[in-house]
């Protein structure tokens, strides 16, 4: 699951994604219908226009707020790299060669930008095709289906979804359900990652007489000589306590989607990625960094694909920090962002350099 965080390397601050272009009515009658719908529906139209009309546009961020946001993102990016690289060395020292995590080879590094680009473009097309501007599409469909005349009678008009499907794509999946599924997925992964992150730190606070019982979770497939281990995880009572504390953060994130809970999960994902993902040599790291440099430049700065996908996901795939924290406090909502890939990819290369004397 740490590899999933690589799909979203991002610039620190994203520009706003451009809205879908609306179809022009083809006749005077349709034009009048769309205009009546726009006047009667306060949510119809772009958020920028509505915000300007209602005086709800965001105030510009102050220089102090921007400096605080960028400085905090820089600090949050350095922490998992520093501690993850140190824990990566301890991981290499404490395990046998057979128990080491699977390393990234040169072939994997060369293929990764291509696979990541295909995945990213597929997600972009998925969100663009199946999740158009709901407020606009819904109001136009409702208006085109029925129209009230001046005499109070209702006349049925043609439904454009059957006449012009390329304009109004059918929503096979609901974006709310997709984001709910993703939230549950990252809820479980985030709890496990955060528990693994805080476990060495929390062990220092347990008393010496703490009843630390050992447990083992074993899941096998087959029987007899054909039995194969799928999951073999050993843990103790201290790990269960850390898991309980991490679950509190998970419930907070699941219910509120607060940016602090998002960052706690994001930092845990980044630190575990730097610790557990290993490159086999320096040339592999150079291939990976070079390929992802081109990937980043094209998808982030050349198109709005990365921006759209990152903003469409309600998942801790990025670190965020509000630029208006000084004005609004913890309820601030004007965020600067940093993708986890911008932390994990350089981090695993630095961890490799730190492990070289141990090789």
C-alpha cells in the first residue's frame, strides 16, 4: 500500500482545477429554459461566480500565513525522511537476508513512471467521465424533463441523456460511495501504519511490570505439505495499546476529515514507506528519480491531471497545512499541499545512501 502513495507526487501548492465546459443550448427555447433554471437555482453556476456574487470569496492569504504553511510543510517533509532513514538502517541490521523487504530493482524503477502515468490518467478519466459537475447537470436535466408554462401547466420535453449521451455522461458510480470506500480503506491502513510508527516511541512509557503478552496472527492456505503462509504477524500487548491509540485518530479522520488527522496518517505512511521500501543500489535510485522527475514535470506542471485526481480523493495521500491558520485557527480551509510521493521517493534514496556502510 505504500506504493500507492507514489501515484500522487505533487507541487506544494496546486492551482484550481478548471471546471467542465457546459454545453450551449441549441435553440431559443432551450436557451430560455436553461436561463430560467440558472436564475431559479442558486447553486447552478461556477463556485467562483457564485462566490463573487454573494461576497463569499476567500480573502487573500497573508505573507505570514503563507510562510507558516510552507515552513510547516518543509518540516513535515523532513521528519519522516530523517526518522524513516534511521529506522531503515536498524531494520537492515536486525533482519536476516531472507526476512528483508522486497527491494526495488532497476527494471521496477524504469517501469514505475509508465505504470504510474497509466494509473493516474485512468483515474483522471474516471473522475471526469463519471463525475461531472453535479449541480449543473442535475438542474439542466430537471429543466429539460419538465417545464412549467405561464398558465401553470407542465409540459414534458425531450430528455437529453437519451439524445446526446456524450454531453451528460451517466453516473454509474457515486463519488460519495467511492470516497467512502477509500476512507474505509485508508482508515484501516492508517491505523496500522500509525501504530507501527508510534510503537518504538510508546515503548519507553510503559512501566517495567507491564504485562506484555505475546500474540501471533497466522493465516495459511492449503493443508499438509502444501500449506502456505499468507499472514504471519507477531505482536504483543504494547502493540495493542498503540493500535487502540491509533484507532482514536482513525475515527477522528473518518468522521471529521480534519487536516491534522490527515497529516498524522500521511506522516505515518511516509515514514513507513522510507523505512520499508529498499532500493538495491544507487543506479536504481537514479533511474527512479530521473523517471519520476519527468513524470512530475509533465503531470503536475504541464497538465491539470495530477491536480484533479489529488483533489478528487478524500484520502490522506498528501500533507496539507492551512495558509489562513492565523486568521481562522484550526477551522482554516485554504490549504497548501505536498504529495506523499515527494517525500517517500527522495526518502528511500537517502535511506539507501545511509545503509551503504552497512552493506
